């Protein structure tokens, strides 16, 4: 199945690598006008270059999503560049691992408040179009985690907020959903690094997935495109698990 997003306007907040990158390219390949932000200019340039090689145009801009002023400035610029908005994807994560001040604060500012703030800025435009928001959570939100306590707890907050915002926005015909990916592997990502430097952990995680492999960013991006499409017109307030059955084992 192919998706048609011709004429749609999409912002991907945190989209230069991994899942965000795949989502941005997926929407662009489906005909959407896409704006992407991330902290690293080099990775944004690489993404824009890849899109250009395929004949696609992406608006890219560096932005530290933890910085409220910078995030709001980027979003206003992106809204102007796109001329409106149909889809907002909140994909950034600080991946707070350590149960300390730094781990918690980074997760709160990027994963949670980045999501909240982006929604606040973009909702007026989304109300005009009856658009949709997609928040990227994690299966870590579904169970206790001693390895990444801040990340898991804050992703749980993102999933909960997704439902609350969906109810609040229903009168405006704005749908709000989430995706909870399992372990996703891509070059330079945490599981690629684990495969190289911590094979015991990597193999343990892989062995716990019924399909005996980790997922790909594209497999998550396909679900994002579905949730943003008219095929999902009666879905709101849900966080869909995309993990190859990882949470079942």
C-alpha cells in the first residue's frame, strides 16, 4: 500500500536520524511538504542531501528542542515555510538513562516538554485543517525499567498526555495518537552501538523478540503514515505498539 500526502504539510520535530529521519522521508516520498528540525546541522544536511538526490525538497533547520525559545522560533518559521500544517510528529528524545538530575531533567525538557510545547504552538494551525499529532513514545513506558528509569517514566507521561490531548482536541477534529516502538536498530543508533560494544545486551534483547531481530525505522515510519492518513480517521488517543511482539516475551 502506498500513501498519498500530496499537498499536506508536515513538521517532524527531531527528525535527522533513525525513526524521525525515516518518518520525514516517508512523508516526503508520499508527496508531503516536510520541515525537519534537530540539534545537529551535519545530520540535517545529510538528510536534506539524501532527499535532494531523490528529487525531494525538505525544509531543515537546527534546533535544540530543550530550549523553549528556540523550539517556538523554529516552529513559527516552519509554519511560515509550509504555509500551514496538517501533521505534527514529535520524535525527539534525550534518552535519559541515569537515575540522576541530568537524566531526569533532559528527559523532561526534550521528551515531555518538547512534545507539550510543540503542540501548543502548532494547535492553532492544526485546528484550521483538522490535522493530527503523532507522539513517539516507547515500549519502555509499559513496564518498570531499572536500566533507563527517566526515559521509561517520561515516555509513559508522553503516552498519557497523548490521550488527554486527544480528548481535548476532539471537538476541533484534531486527532492525537502515539507510537511505542520497541528496540529499533539503525546505523549509529544505540542498538547499533550495543551490537558492537555490548553484544551480551544486544543478543539478549534480540533473543527476547519473537521475530528474533530488531525493528527498522521504516517499520515505525509506516505506522506514522497510517496514523496520519484518512485510513485512521476513527483512531485517536491511542498509542500503538510497534515492536514485533517484544513486549509479549
